[in-house]
C-alpha cells in the first residue's frame, strides 16, 4: 500500500503521535496463539443445544404442529412453539420507528419462506436435538409462492406478508422512496442520446468463518448472560427485551469479538429464542447456526434490480438520469426497507447531473429474508451505475475515464437529494488511477480539482 | 481457443455511517491510579480492528502512547450505548465519542498536573511519551504516572470523561426526497485488468489497481488489511458469489464453502492499493469509513474489463463463465 | 451411552479422557479438554478452521472421531509457542498483519506449520497449495501467504 | 440414538456388524462424519476395520493394488504412482487428502469423486471380501452396495499414457465443474490404438465417454484427428446441475476441455 501524501496536504495535519502510525494490533497475539475467546469458546455444565425445525415449503399454512413424539425423545428437555414466545411478531428496526412488526420468531399459522423457523428443540446433546427435530410433525397446506420481484408487484400476485398488505414496503412517500430533482423528462428530450439499461443481482452470503450464534447462561438471580457474536450489542439486547417482554435490566450481553460479520450478524435471530430457552429450562443454552444455516437461512445481501435511463450529450455531459431500484427483501423486512432507502440517497452516484428522478422499492417475495451486508443499498447500485457509465462513454465515443471526469461531482455541487457536495475527492482518485494504471487522460483532467468548479 | 485481455475502470463514493444519521455511540474514558487509560464502549470488533483504533484515538487525544490505553468493549453491563458495527460507522462514530471523552479526561489530567506544577492548565502540553510539560519550559514537567497518583490519592479527582456522538436524524422530504444521507463520503477509483477464455467463459483477474480516499489512515497497516481484503471481496462478488445461482429460482443454493464460491488463494489478482487522505470535517482526526466502500468499485471495473476483452455485456451478477459463454454464443449467432 | 477411554499426547502432554463414542476430536479438544484453539467453522470439512496436526499430518478435527486418535501425537495452535516465545509462524502472522477477525488463524497456522515442517523453503505456489483447504473471509489471503513466506525466510536465516 | 463407533480387526467381522440397521462404514470420515455432523439421523452406528491390508499399496509386475483405506495423500506421494499423483491431488485440500480414502471416493456423489473418474479410465476392478467387480459395474450399483470395499486394482498404463484434468472455479482447490481422465495407447505411427476416457460430473457418478473413445481409434492427436471425438464427447451424458455450474454449461465446455486434454 502506498499513501500519497501530496494530495490534500494543504488541508491535513500530519504531525500526530499515534494517529497515522502502523501500531501492532492488540488483538493479534490472542489470534495467533488461539487464546482469543470467541463466544462459542465458552461452555457451561448442563448446557442444552437448540435446533430449529424449519419449513420445507416456500409458502404454506400450518394446519397443525405435533410435538408429542419429539417430546418423548431421550434427551429432549423443552420444545418451543410460537405460543411460548411472549411477543412473537416483531421487526428489528422498530427501535428506530421503522415498522410494522412483520416477522415471527417462531412461525404462527403460516410460513413464508423455505427454511423459516417453526419449532425450537432443546436437548442435552446436539444429536438428541437433531433426532427429536426430525420427529416433529407439522401439517402444511402449501400455498402459491412468488419469487420474482416483478411478478410480486403485479396485481393478483400471492400476498407474501399480511402485515404489509401488499408486496412492497410502504414508505411515507408511498410505494417507493423518491428523489425528484430538476425535470428529468425535459432532460431526456434535450439529450443527444438516451440509454436505458437494466441490471440484476442475486443474493450473496456474508460467509463469515464463524457462524452466527450465542451461548446463554442463567445467572441465578433472574438475569441472563448472553455471549454473542452480534454486531450490535444494545440493538440485540433491546429487541430481545421486546420479544421476551423482559426488562432490559435482566439481560447482560457480552460480545465484541466476532469471527467476521460483514453485516450478517446485525439481525436479531438467535439470541431471543436461546434466552427464552434458558429462562424456561433454567439451564445454559447454545444456539449456533450450522454452516448450512449460515449459507441458506441467515439473511443474505438482497438481490437487486436496477433500471437506469440516462440522457447524455455528445460532449460528455449527462443531463438526465432516472433510476428505478428494486430490493428483494424476501419474506420479511429486517433491514431491507433501510437498504432500499439508502439507495435513494446514493443515486445518481458521485456525478453532478441537473435532472434526476429516483424511485427505490423494497419488494417482498417468498425467499430467505435479506438484510444488511457490507455496502448494501449501494454495492449493487454502484455496479449498475458504473457499468452504465462505461456504456454511455462508448455510446458517445469517449474514453470512459475522461467521461467520468466531465461529470464528477465537486465541492459545492448540489446533489439530487439537495445537499451541497462537501469534501469531494473523486477527481483526485481518478487522477491517481490514471497514473497508477497507466491510463492516460487529457491534461485538462489532470489539472482539475475537487475543491472548486473550473479550477 | 483465445485468451482475450481487457481492462475496465469504475469510480465510486460511499457514505460514512448509518444512512440519514440518528445513530448514536457513547464512550467513557478514565485513568487508573498509575496513569493508564481505560476506554469503555459497547462497540463490536468484527475483526476490522475497532479495539486497536479506539486505543490509538484515545492515546492521541490524551497524549500518551497507545500501549497505555486499554479498550474494554461490548459488555452491556459496563459499556455505554453504541448503535452497532455496520454502515462503515464504527471508526467515525465511536472514534468521535472517544475523542470527546478523552478530551474531558485530558482536561482533568492537565488540571491536576497544573496544581502539582503550580502553573495554569492552559500552559501545559503532553509530549506523547507519558509526560506533561510546561509549554516553552520543557524542563518543568511531571509524568502522567505521578499525575494519576496525585489525582487518585491526594487531590481526590477522577481523571475521566464522557463522550457522545450523534448525527441528528434526517427525515427525507416525501415528494422531493430532500435529505441528508451522510455527513462525509469516501471515494475510490479502480482499474481492473482481466483475461477471458472465449471458449469457456472463464475470467482471470490479472491486476486491480485501487485508489481509495478515506479521509485519514489512522493506522496505515490496518487500513491496508481492510482494503486488500475488501478488494478481494469485490472481485469475489463480481465473478463468484451467490446463494441462489439460478435466481429467482430457489434451487441449488450452496450450503458449504465448496459450493459457495469465492476466489481461492490461487486466484488472487495482483493488487495495488493507493490511499489518499482528504480529512473529513467531522471525522475523528478526519477519518471516514472505508470498510464497505473498499469492496465496491472492483465489481463494475471487472464487468467493464470483461466487456473490453470479449465485447459482451454481462449485466447480471455474478459474471459467471456460463453467463459469458451464453453471451458469446449469442454474439456469434448474430 | 457408552463412554470410551481415549489417550493421546496433546501438545507434548499425556492426555486421557472418557468420551462418548462417536464424538469428534474437535468437540473433545474444545469441550472436554478446553483447548479452544481449533475452531468449528463448518463441521463439514470445508473451512479448515478446526485443522490440527495428528502424527505429523494435517487433519480436520471436525471429521475425526476422538477414539480413532488413541495413542496419537496431536498438536494444536495453542501449544505452538514455547515458554512464552512465539513460534516463527505466529511472529510472522503478527508482523505482517495477517490476522483480522482471527477465527481462521489457528487453522491457517496449523496448515502452514505442516508445510514448513516438510518444506522449509516453500515456493509461493507451495504455500498456496498448503493453505488451500482453509477459508479466510477477511484478508483476501495475500497477507497470510506473505506471513508464511516471511516465517520461512526467518527460519532459514536463523538456521544459517 | 447416539452415534457409536465399533472397530474390528478384520474386514469379515466389520462386514458382519455392518448388517445392523443404521450402520455405515467409516473410512476417512469426510463423507460419513460430515453427514452425522449435519444432522443425518439415519446414521447411528459407524463401523471400521483396522485390517492392515486395507492400508497397503502393492505395485508389482505392472499391476497395482491399493487398499481401500489408502488416502489420497498416500497415493499422491507414492513413488511408483507418480502418474496418478495429479488425480489424487485433485481431491480436496491437504487435510482432506490426508483423510479421504480411495474406498470413500468410489461412493462420493458428483461433483465429488474425481479419483474414481481416474480409476474408471484405468479400467480398475473393485474388490470386496466376496467378489471382484469391474469399476463401471460397481459404480452403477454402488447405492445398494453394502459389502466393505477392500481394495482397488488396475494395470499401470505405459509412461505418459494417463491424462487427467479437473476443471474448478476455485484454485487451487475447488470442486469440479468437470473432470476427465484418459488412458490412451498409441501405435508407433501415433494413431490411437486404445482409448479409455472417463468423465466426472457428466452424470451423477463417473461415466465412460464411449462415443468419444470410439471416434479416437485410428486417429492422431491433432486438431483434425480429435475433432470427431470432441463432437461425440457429450453422447450419453446427463451432466449435473449444481451451485458450481448448470448441465448446459458442463455440456458446452466438455468438448473444449477434452480437446485441451487430448492435445496437451
């Protein structure tokens, strides 16, 4: 790695003692000796293992659940169903007033995706829990399912989630988050070329080497200590408090050493049910996702569809950009309404465009609920935007890097969401890339600066 | 058979912190009797190095070496609230909270030192090595060790501070979408060079040259860790990763590390990382959050390079050999 | 449930345990003996985080039954440093900043150790091959490859 | 039922114990222990045998016999089996190769079982206590096979006569897009006098590419010479679709990779 101190030297103080120094990491000695304590490195006598019975169907009504055989299985201590969960319907962002509550901790009457948690089995050993889980009988009436976002948005599509009432998240702005800036249709009308293209992704897994999980132990004083690899301690504690209708003062979360997160451990999935198990049995409980659960049950990065329509002039100026983004939330909200909204704030990318129209939708389908992942709301959008930029440059016969210089945002430029640009540095990154990659651009672009227009 | 070469570029920006703000983090700092400093948080270290960076930020602010600072984090019985580690917010939000707490603690430390040295606190400075000196008269000094002892056992003072950082929440205007998503943005430009086998659709990423602007590299080696790993993940997203390879069909999802594809140690692109620093107005020592941003620009850069190599556009991620081969066959048919 | 006696040498110490028949070595090491340096990342044999060295060979403790290790000599990362002095591999992982979350690190070090035990001056390709059964999600592998090459160099310098 | 392991000194006793319901033979553990870890509750008893012959490699008079418990690492490192090293090293990473056995590989479902592809091209025979079966027949019936495999035997092909290719998305260790093994004999004029070609991932288990074999006979290993074989390579295949690749992709690239293997 190379630090290029010549850029922005005028606005930076480099005479610090500790900041800017490559100090050794304080956690590394623990890592290389195997001494670092991850949550699963704690074990307690009498600890129970929790295994989940999951839906084999994408969408189904639950006619009945029979746990009688499983309860008799040797080693089984407790079996939990929806009725055991004090506040079974929840949504994690309710803490910041993003509702409605739309997801069940354990399925109640219905499953909405293949893999949804239905019954929790607590047993003396992992093996006993697996065997008992296989004995739980759930009678399902299979319902039509919808997997494609466009299909889901059509009238008459199967309704994925009754708590929403339609297959999209309803923002205060309506069916989508909107940004309106300038007159996009006038921009297209005046453009030399108009190009509309569609981009698509599929779900992506965080794939941390350590799977999601927690170990809970009752402290004997009506408090519960939960060793967890959550990415957000109080977020998890507070949601657990709501789900279990238990004062937060009864909960003690210990974590902060996590075997990779990447956004995959921001959901609140394992802790509430494990703590409930510990409460109802009085015994320590561990609930650790198997690798298969981590891959297919834990929330992935949402699949997205992005449609971009641009008006561009022969001289390289983009004069209008319309973006329609669709985020595939799967069956429940989790962080997807937030992610879709983040997209609305991110488009049209780091470019100054006078006419912009953005609609971002959060769509429900019968698949694994998606949620946070490194850059979500932006990552797939950037793929779409930057491939589109390449296409536009080639359309007008311009070098793709020079084309970006022409449109790059600079300090003071008004963004589509009506914030003036501050602290821009796109131009300097491109100048340095031009040099590093030996990708020559005209001298005038190398003379540009993010500081002031025209400089 | 032909191996065809191409290159592509992408430029991006990325907001630091939770979208639209409203995501607080708090920190507490106190000294021990012998002048070590404890930072208490509930922020989570996912492996990115939160604990180490908070120690360096605290040390810089107090004016002591980093090894005099211990970070105690992620215990809800002791640590004050943090919204969590996500949205490239950890360093920015928690760092600001630590600075505020450390400044308050430093002020008490200087006041105690001032009493001991019989000068005004405003006339004192730290040398960064564990001493407090009188400005302009460095022979007149006291160690932080002695100051802490004095505070605890003689003066009855608590060398401690509270820190809180909150960017007020922005509510988007319904019709226009006027809003403030973030207070600062990191930037990047990546050039990727690929080879495409036009008979199999297989892509080899030869080189990626990444330029990242991240505000301030608080610990350059740790920045490098994150940027190198992120660049790998970006390439991985571009060419390999999906839990549903036949999306929107739900079948054939991978359930292990053999089926869930990511580049192996034999697939690595020659990776160059260049870092620029334009300090952000509200970042801790100017830092922005590069953790997510660093995995983004490789995706379109690789996509554009594939087009440059073989003349087909793959607008669906991941850009698998199958998608390329289908596109090449369609191209040949036309 | 039948308990089975198992005896092996773990990091130089004679170790004896009664385990449930069918218990994996990983569970035995972690939950019975308390050596949590091998990590359970998949229990499938696909991540390498549980790697240990059995009789000089790299093995996956998640797929190895404890009772098949009777009489074996087993090494784990927790036993690598001697008298508080880090092994050259551990030192190199620190110096080259090759750890991030640290979950894969003990397994990586085991895989690297077997390589260096047999091939003190490996080529880059040999390092890549040696690490190929171990997943890392944070680093992009390059720092880990560099750490192993650095350790090999420091070994050969010490030997010279 | 908890999982229990029973160890027997002889294959005979192990075979008898295997008759119990829910019991499975434990080789290297990479298939069976994984299944148990993943919650396959149909496995309740594990049986293994420590009979020394299971771990023996015997090479004599151009004939090879490899005990079923021999690991991929042992084959890969054996001085007289150098030509097979590439196929043995195609299986898993180093730790897996120290565990995975040749016997287990015969049962590994596609996309696993790369070494079995090599054995099929070598026209191996698979032995149990009771019988000796041509590998092709063995593979066809493997789902119902209960008797412990004791060894695999084959004739060493002439120097340079064995070719192997595994195509993976992930390097150096990834599971197969497809694998190809070929044992070719050439007449003095360079024409192919005998061809055995086996394919992995082109069905749910290793299969012969008979049409391609036939099309190679009497032809030379030139671009023109192999063209007919490549055109026929897909005949009779039913490639798997999995997270790695679709059946369509596997079918499309099979002739490409077969061509590269033959012309290499």
